[in-house]
C-alpha cells in the first residue's frame, strides 16, 4: 500500500518566526478540513528511565508559547513514566493533508488552579469517569468499571453539587525543544523543516532534514 502525495512545497521563507505561530497556521487549516476527525488528537510517546517506550493517543486541550497541554491520571502508565523521565514526544498525524507535526521536549505538571479550571469545563460524565477509572490498572471486568461509575453518578447528581477534582488527576505541559513540520511529497521527497530551541530562551533556528 502506497500513496503519492501531491502538495505544495514547504520552504523556510514561508514559515513563521517561531514554531507556535506556525503550528497555529497549520492547526487552523486542519481544524476546518472535514476529512480530519479530531484534529487535536496526538500520539504521546513516553519512556521509562531504561528506555522502554510506550505510546497512546490523547487530546490536546491547550497550547500557547509556553507549550502543549493535555490531561491524564498521574497514576497512569504515561503519568508514571513522565514522573521518572520527563522527556516526551508528541505527534499530530494529519494524514488527509499529508502533514505531520512532531514535538519533542520536557513535560511538567500544570498548576492545580489550571487543572481545576479545565476540569470544570468537562462534561459531567467525563468528570465522573476521571474518578471511576484508575487508569492503566488491571480490572476484573467492564462491569466493575460501570458499577463504580453508577455509584459516583448517584453520589454526585448532575443537578446538584460539583464533582471534586480527583487528587491524582491533572495536566502536563510539554515545553518544546524541537518542533518539526512534515509535508509529504511525491517519490518520498518530503519536506521536513524543524525548529530547534537555541539555549534556554525564546530563540529558534530552523533546519531542513533529509526525508
């Protein structure tokens, strides 16, 4: 199975001065494309200190100059791996546009106030789900999970008290060190332009990678 990508050339002169602005340009185009379902879906790859990797798809919930934010149970596999090894990779696979964005950097927990503010925007069922699921732990059956959920639904009716934020649930902000913009082309002669952070500041250099 193979496909020839036919897209416009991506050149350095067309890029924004820094990667978040360039990401915003591409994300806006992606979000308006009906062929792409959940444009904020990204593959998060983590690794143990021994280098054993794991990957999963999560939803990007916020991004700005400070980084890319997603939420999870801190007791999950990714939460445990990030606690021991903060280096992480994000991949946005926008296949219908023959585009990818790959971010590498370090993850740090968001502040509790930021976590609570986001939790309050989640649907009631999702708030209950954050309590019901001890993410990544082994369970005996789906019925066990649903029973926990129903118990929580009875304890916290939607029309009454707010669901408290689980203490082990919160956000990670990935502070980028590199951001690569990948544009597919015919004959596998893809464009790969990568922003690399210079030092500890907000300066970036751009380099072209061989496909």
